[in-house]
C-alpha cells in the first residue's frame, strides 16, 4: 500500500485520477487492488480529503475503479456477465449436445414481417421530424396508459429494453449511484449496471415477486433506482402479485423520487395480470415494453412510458436524426402490433409457451422434481446439488442448460441450486428425456 501512496501524484481531482489511470495502464496497479484510503492519500499528498473523494468518483465514472464501502475503493475487475442466447462452443462440449439454455423465443412463432413491410414503408423522415412516430405514439399511449395509475405520461421509443435501461440510467443517475435489482436477475440488466459504474443492490424474490423486506433494505442503502420485472421475471418466471405490489407501493410512497423502471418484456404473451410498483403519486418512473419476445429480438424496438420529467431527460439522449430509433422500424412495429392476424398469432404463441412449460414441469414431477411453471420462455428448475455441478453432469449427457449461478447479481451471493431450462421447443419425448437426465444428474 505504501508503494501506491508514493506512486500516485497530483493536487487536483483530475490530476490524481489521471495518475491512477496511468498506473493501471502500466500494470503498476492490478485489477482488484485496493487504492489508498481517502484520508491516507490526502495526508500523503497534502490536500483536502474531498479532492481525493472527487478523484475516486471520476475513476468510478469511467469504470476504472469501484467503491466497496468500508472495504475501500478498488481497481475495477468486473466479473464477466453471461450473455443471453446460445451457449458458446467449447472444446469439452459434446458435438451432439442440445442447447436448452437459450432463453430464446421459437423462431416459427415470430411473425413474418414481409407482408407488413409495404404498409410500413412510405414517406421519408428527415432531420427535425419527431423522434417518435406520431401514429405509434398514439397507439402506445393507449396501450401502456391503460395499465398505469398516473394521469400524465409521455411515450419514448428506444432500441429495445436494454437500450431503454442504459439511457434511463445515464439520463437520471450519476455513476456510483446504487440501483436495486432482482436477485437472481436479468443478465442484460446486471451487465448494464456493471459497465455503467452503478453498484447493484440485490433484492431477493419469492413466488410473489420482490420481497418487501428486500425493498426496504435496498432503500435504506440509499438506492436511487429500482429495476423490477412485473411479469415473467427472468430467470425465475415469477410474476408480481397484486397484493405484493400493493405492499411495495406502500413502502415506496415515502420515496417518490426513486426511479422505478419496470421491464414488462413479456407483456402480450403473458398469462399473468400486470401488477405495478408505480403508485399514482410517484414522481420518477418508466414502464418499458419491448417487442423482442413476440416480434423477434432483431426488431430492436421498445415502447417506454414515463413521467414528463423523466421523458424530458430521456428525450435529450434521443435527438432527431442522430440517436432515434428508425422510423421504418417504428412503423413496421405498429403495423404488426395492430394487425388482427398478427395479434391472433401472439395469442397462439402465448398458449404454446404456457402449455409447453406446463408439460415440462409435469415431466419433471414424474421424475420427482417439483417446480412451478411460472411465466415466460423458460422454467426455473430446483436441484439438490450445486447448479454448476449439475450443469457439468448434464453436459456430459448431451444437454446444455443454464446454471442459476450465472444470474446472481453479486459473485458473493450464495451458490445457486436452480437451473434455467428453455424446453418449449422440445417434443414430449425430448422433454421426458431431459427431465430424466436432470433427475439423474
């Protein structure tokens, strides 16, 4: 530590941050290494402690360092976050292995957009045009507004749910602000927090959604935002119940300026009612509904309803002609979302996912594994042994599943005893075979 004192120089926050950055780039400070305590470095440099605090904040804002409370500030060593989609190929993966950990929708249930393209094409959109297509805005106001208590709302369109979260964090938070997020949680949400320099505060969930005690604990830690999945929580499939939502709104009534972000990604495919944390008097909120689960991830469109102030801040990062979502995509999404035949396809897809998840849970039950089918594209399967051990054994049998460890918000969280399995596209015989393999593993 004394070497670090001598190596770090500077009399201003910018100079100190630049000095630390140089040491990191040269390898003199390694990932995970603790920086000198604020008081000690300030005394060593003969400067005010607030200057060192400001320097460390600058380092955190650029992702070079991270605060760990009483454990001090460390050189950033971000733990890798698994990605959604297909598992990466590896040398020890059997060539015949079946990947049932993707979390993907069934491609055959994603509507073919070719029929709608002619209706979506038309007038050119030029600089100075509205960021949101006016017709889509009118439809989205009714679609999202029907489920929201606040009287005033604004509609924004982003390039998917992850883009919405990233823009909301950047617009409404400062690096270093704490954010409450479900644990286990959505991989993209966890990744967005880590690379943005926002410390994640894990909030446990049960079969009714995030817990009241967990939310209270997060608020006591000073979180500035809360990320919640009201339905089909990924990875567990849990949906927020109306009674739990009412309890959580009561807790949040004393914190009206904490930003609530609800990621209702499964909206048109869900078999659960929408229950919200957003109360009528809440000041900062956003309801995000992407189209990726029913129109496909490549559509890259999310509808975002917010309070007027949040919309204003968010709109500053969606400038006309520069950072807006393509109006062609917006109009194509609107054509598909309002087409009667396509909406019937959504209903059929919803029935398919629900029925196949129910069937897989029934297959597991026949092999002594009890689990609720939940909502969404996957099933959260409990296992007796550590999930990482079970996934390794299943890989040897030709099945690639997701270990619950991948969805932990913090590497310090307890080891998981769950698997996330995407089995909706398996036949009955394949589901039975997979259930038997999990039981034996």
